[in-house]
């Protein structure tokens, strides 16, 4: 019986030979992820439901990565970290990455990959909507609520409906002015923010497999912006090289059968595409950068799980080298590792950090920072009347701080080009 990659992973996790879309099954969960915003309420619900002295089903499969409200004086943010520490100590959780220690890693979705938790064929649930990022590794990753996460903590299982799959094929050679961010913004403009609700978004084609793993993560990361349950790219040699460099855990590679059934299929030729932005105030409010070029901006923000990986900064450096920014430009590495790579990674004879500093950018400490607004002392937070060009994943009112700010979602290339001119600018002007 022909199946998609997502069906095959569900079947494996449910101990079945095959599953049908719409069927509900008990999944055995390989990893549960949480962080400082959703961890404390999840742990509270777990204790309410399973008892104050209950133990989690498997401490080695629980990963706690504080990342959202980290570098702040806010007492509520600090209290959340205290609650994580307490629970991790009580439960003996080996995968708690504490703030203020050399174990701190940064943004959970990128750190999961760096720490070797992303394995092809496995099932990951996380109390964060962008858990779908991990689908770049040929695995199932999906965001869930705190109650579902508490249930997994107690049982290691979750009752889930098998999703229908949608397939997005990108053909052709990627031009140097296009990135994964442009590809996913193109899709969002086509299908809208509810066009993939409770479906798997499967990405395929020559252009997708030419992308480095960082870029594949960006593609899968924003599946949720279309309402997708998960984004997924089948594992290949690039995936395996990344995984094997970080872990020796076993895994199984699944691919979709050639005659698998899809809800719908979309095909694109990347050679005919242009750089894209999402205009305020929705990720599906698509426009070509060319069509909005000249719109004045007050800030440029290059960071987050979507735009704060090493590849994102290499793209930005290509534009910023030897130039000066005209507006406040924040460079926010996703993780401690990425921050250290800015010091060592070279572009055209200079380190990335040196390029950004010479250009007049502010380099922040690794965390989610302004992507989710954050307390008032958060780096990069928007204020009233700000017009921000940002590599983050959402631009709803208030998402980056002020409800009276406007956020344009863009690629690192577009964000860097716009930072130099002080207005929305097509990166082709600099390439």
C-alpha cells in the first residue's frame, strides 16, 4: 500500500504496517521538547494529573531548552527559569540546558539539531509551534499544547490523527538572490495561513535538495504559518552527514512511495521566482520585494530559529561587507554555537562578526530575543510606529513588541540590503 513519508513515520511510531490519513493512532514519542515559556505550565499539569510525586516516562527523552525570555531583568522570566531548574532536579533530567551555565545553548529548534536530537524517522513533539523545524531531518516534528505535553511526560504516548499530505516541488537551480525564506513565503502567498491546516507539508525537488540543512530548517519551520501539522524533507546524504557528526544513535530513513496519494501538489521553478516579503500583518500577505521597494524602514532584524543560523549570517555578510547600515540593525545568533561561529567563519577574508561590526550592526546574545516580543528590555523589540524588516517567522500585530509597529518578513539577503539603504530593497541591487 503506497504511503507518504509522514504516514510511514506514523506507522513506525504506532507499531503498524501502514496507516491511513484520517485514522487516529497511539504514537510512541521519541523526544518531548519544552522551554521556559511553556515548560512550567506543562510541569504543573503533569503533577496535577499524575500526582505530585509522579516520575516522567523517560528522563532521557525529555529535552528542556530555555530560550525565549533569557537576557532580561524581568522577574517573571527569572521565575520561569527557577521552575524549570526545580523540575529538572526533581526528575533527574539529563537534557536540561540551564541558563547562565556553560550548558546554555540558545534557541530550542536550532539547539535540538546541534545536540543530535534530530534523527530521521523519529517522532518529536514540542510545546512550541515551530517544532516543525525538525522535519528538515526526515522526521516528524509538531507543536502541541501544554496538556498534551503533560500527557506525554506521564505516558510517552500521544493519540493523533494521521494527516493528509500536500507536496511542494521546487525545480531548477537556486539563483544566488533566492533563499528558503523566499520559497516558503511564496507558498504562503499561494495557500494562505490556513491552507495546510492539520496537514503534512512535504518539500521536494532539485532546488530543495541543493539547500544546506540550515535552509531546509527554515522551509520546514514555517509550515505552521500555513496551519501545517508538520513540514518534512526526506533525509539524504546531507542530512546523514549532519546527523552522524553529532550522534551515534540509530535511525531509519523513510521516503514517500512514488504512487503515494496527496491532498494536493504544487510545482515551482525557482529560476523564475523573485525575492519575496510578507507585508504586515500576516505571513501570507505576499509581495515581491521589487513591488514594495522604497518603503522606509526603521529597523532591520536578522535572527531567530528562522533567520539566525550560520547560513543566514553568511548570506547577510555577502551583502553587508564593506557597507554601512542606515538603520538600527540587530544580528541575533540563534545559539551559542552560531555566536562562536561568527568569530571564526570567514567571508572574503574577514570574520562574519568583523563584517557586521564594521557595518554598524548590534550583535546580541543568542536567544529568541524580539521574535516573540519579550519583556520591555528585550534586544530588538519594536516600539510604536517602527517599520521592521525581519528574518523571523511571524508579523502579526504585537508579535515583535508594539501593536503599532509594522513588520515585513524577509530573507537575510533582503533584510541586509534594506538595512544599508534604510528602505525595503531588492537584494539583486547588491548582488
